[in-house]
C-alpha cells in the first residue's frame, strides 16, 4: 500500500470515528497530492467526507478547486466563498489571499473579468505583506491570464514575466511550468508560433518531472492548438496524448475542449463522420457537467450533421435507365 493510500485509509477511519482534527489534517495532505495527479471526483469525495464533520476552510477550498476542474464554476464559487469567510474568521491572512485568488479564477472562468481582477488585486497586497512569494507569483500569473482573456497580450506578458523569476527563486516547479505555458499561449495569440512552442516545450518536461498531470495535459493540448494552425495532422498527435490524461484526472471541461478541436480538424479534412463522433461526445460531456457551451456545441453538431447530409446528397447519383 502506498503512502497516499495509507493516508486515505486513515482519513476514512477518522471520518467514521468522528475524529475531526485527524480527518481535516489528513484530508489536506491527500487533497494537495490528488489535485495534481488523481481524478477530481476523488477530491470532491474526500473534501465532502471531511465536511460531514463540520465546516473546514481547507476542505471547502480543495472542494472548490475540484469543482472548478469538473466544470461546476458556480459550485466552486460557493465553496471558495465559504473558505474565505472561515479563513477571515480565523485571521489566516495567507489563506485568505489564496481564497481571494481562487475566487478570481472562477470569475475569470465565468467571463466576469472585472470581478476577477478585483479579487486578485485584493489578494496581492496581502500576499506581499505576509511575504508569501509563491502566492504572489500565482496571483501575478492569474492577473496575466485575465489580461490575456481580455486580449491585452502585452499586459499579460508583463505580469507573467514578473511571476516567472519569483517562481524560479522559490523553487516552485509546478508554478514555473504553468507560467511558461501561459507565456507560450500569449505568444501563440500574438502569432509567434515558434516562441509559443519553445515555452511549451520548456514547461512539458517540468510537468512530467513533478507529476503535474493536469498541467501536462493542458500543455499538450496547447501544443496541439499551435500545430492546428501550422500542421493540423501533427496537432492530432498532441491532442491524443492529452485526452487520456484529461480523462484520468477527471478534467471534463478540458476533455470537451480537446475533443472539440479534434472534431474541427476532422471537419476541415473532410472527415465529417469523425467530426460528428467527437462532437457527440462533446455534447454528452456538456450535458453531464452542465457546461455553459452546451447550446453552441449542439448548434455546431447540427451544422456538421447538415454538412454531411448535403455532402451525401451531392455525391448521390441515380442509376442509369
């Protein structure tokens, strides 16, 4: 039995025995490992079991992170806000800032950039005040993500470049790889494909080294996206490496995006059957998780089905008399 498996068993016994302090401590340890490597559904179950013993800020925070990756942003927001209130009540300024930053992530995912930036800018001075360099770098990185989503790539790069040396200074390898990936995405958006690939290929071995499977899948998908614009067939190689990892860790939102991109490659190549098969899976995932893109993905599926019907009609010929 591995060390993590032993801790999981300890957690189970602590919950069953109503030993709240033990369950909370062990739950925190296991969740930190699982959030990088294991199905997010496991983290939801773990945190939910801990919360049966009463409110716990860390359990709410870990639950929110898992809910965010399983495409449940509104539930994640609720969990993060409960964590924030508990951290503030306890005077835990470090984790108060972490919760503020997590709430910013949710608002950015929901498309509310102003609220996202407002929460990040609440977190940043706290992190600097308490000397949390890792949290400071994470928040700078997240601010960069918002600017990237707003289309301001130069502001995004400016914040990523503030975050990267801090992450290297404190030895945050997971964070370093995440920032390298974000810099790659910014260069890709600016049309500089070679710089994008260079940064992605710096990030990938770090993610594999530290076992960050979530980050690895995201980087593989991003490399696929670059090749989709340069050499669509080569992009399928990277998408098909990303997919099993996304499925294994339960990143349903990421899986849906990757399958959608695969579908568009099949469609461009004239493989409408392949495109439809992938889009049907995308729509199925959207329905399972209540994804915001359900309506647009359904519309795309119907569009491609219509394209296939028209293509079949065009190639049909009546038999000779």
